């Protein structure tokens, strides 16, 4: 292990921004936090302004690790204890200075702060709390802050941090207990789920119960004007490092949304960063394509009212590699189509490939004032190269149509071929960095 002492803050920044690149951070604030003329920065309910990399990762937040030192030896992690990599740690004041200087230069809109485990979970979470407290109270920063909850940290320190952050997240790491035991034997699902439940239920301490092993008891007499994690929580899991099927992955995702009220579940395609005999071999033909399909299906769960059992099951456990999940579902249920756009209800329209939440809403609103045609639909944002196979306008199809499963599947697959080629060739993914900017702190 290379530990550098008396390191300049710019050197630390270079190490700890690079070490943070595997944490997914493309989150909107979903919260109102105004400085009321007494500080710097705002977080608004409409979401902070983002710049996204082509893989969906957000670069408008200052995304750093507090430290890349770690007491754990997870096989998939570049910062694992046994790796011989340069190590660095910020001080709370350095985190504050960097955030303020980047914000003043208009490089960022907020802070994403994760960390390795230094000494112990409580010790690390205590340092993060100190940094956030100073940022809010001494530096008067009211911008968006997303912070990682450290599994194993006490409920008391999680509570303190929760009143300062806008969003918190606890990484699920791997989808199943078996996978976690194989690749991260020092970690436990109980410690990971514990802060998730606390954030879901609100502030307070956790005590043992027969059902789950813990429950939340709200503290009495605490007075605060802050809200506890007002933008909710998210989680992230690595896919492709262990042999779970898409059905298993999406079942875990659905459980996270229903049981823990997650705002987002993020998926990170496994990258073999360690290149040693202990690292697991990539599972499946292409983890990046699997990640892409999972995000598409995740969208269907959150906004299109689909359930996992409609998309996958034990006899059909993986997504189609040539069709996105919505098209694959529609092709498998041609008995429900074509849909008449002048009569179908909003939720039926949502099931049509090529129609999104906004375009379905526009159709429902516009058809009250007149008869729609395909040109109208195109102007409303409907993707006709998909939707045309599944809709009629005033009883007419866009072109002569035969409801043949193989024919429609081939036509839809052709429209996605270029995008799939780019993903399989790894031409769409590039990690953007702030290190091109000159930083003086």
C-alpha cells in the first residue's frame, strides 16, 4: 500500500476523484433548500442542473471519496485493503474548501461524498458528519449534498448526518447474500439494510424486533428546523460479477422500491479493475448491455406501472438482447394491440412502445379537442418507428400492418441495432473528470 504523507490538496483531489468514479451519482435533488440570502447555493425541487456522461453518470456534482483507505478487502473494489495503490484522505476542512471553491467557479451545483472505511464505520461516518456540519453551518453552503451511509455505523451518527444531507444512499453492493459472502466476506446484509430501514422510517434509534431484527423509535424532545434526508435514499449494486439472472436482479430492485421506498436503484456493470486471480470472471456476454437493459426495465417499474412478473419469470429469466424490455413485452402480447389512441386510457397508452409518460399525457389531453393523426403524434414526441406497429389513429394504421410476432420483432430489432452495437463495442462509455480543470485551494 502506498501511503503518501504531507500531500498537496490537488494531489489528494486527483486520487480521490479517480477513486470515486465507480460510484453512480446521477441523482436529482427533489428537494427545496433555500439559503434565504444568508449563505451560498440552493437546492430546488425541480432538480439540480446536471451534465451527464454518455453512460448516465452525473458530473455536475463534485464527486469524491473522503478517503480511499479501507479496512475491507472486497474482491471487486480498486480500494480493497490488499491493493497496492496510492492512498489519501481529506480533512473535513479540505472537503469544505474544495466544495466552496468549485461552486464559486460555477463548476458544480453540489457535492457527492462517499468514502472507504478508515479505522471503523463510526470513525469514518464521524469525519463525514464533521465535514457536512462545517459546510452547512460555518461555510453556509445550502446546495445539494448526496452522502453515502457507511454500513455498520451507529444509528445516532446516521441520524446526525441525515439532518445535513439532502439524499443518502447505502450501497447494496451485490444483489444476493451469497454473492456478498463470496466477494465481500467482511460485509453483511444486515449492516447494509439497517441504515436503509432507518432512512426509510425517519430519524431515531433502531432497536431489536422479532420480525426484522430492528425497528425505529423516534427520539423525544429533539427540536430541529431541518428535514431528515428530504430527497430520500438510493442504492447501487454491481451486476455481472456474480451469476444472478435479470429476473433475480429485478426482483431485488422491486423489493427495494416497495419495502425501502428507494428513489433510485442504480446498476453498475462489473469492471475487472484488480486483474488478479481472486477477482471474479465477468458473467454473461456483456455486462454493459445487461446494465442498459436493467435501467430500461427499472424505468418501466417506476413510471410505467409494470411489475417484474410481467417482464420476466423463472422460465424466461433474462432480458432479450436485441429488444428493449417494453418492446419485448409488447411483441409477446400482440393480443392487446393495436391500441386506438382516440379511446385508450392513459395507462393503456403507457404500454405502447414509443409512447412515454409525457407523450401519453399529451394524447389524452389533445384528443378532447379534435381528431388526432400520425403527424400530430409525431409532434407530441411519439416515436412512430416503434409505436406504428401497435396503434391506430381514428381506426387507421400508419401503413399496411400484419400482426405477426416474428415480423414486428425483426423490424423493432433493426431500429436498436446501432445502439446495441455501440454498447457491445464499448464506444458509448467514457468517464468524465474534473481534473482537466485547474484547481487552486
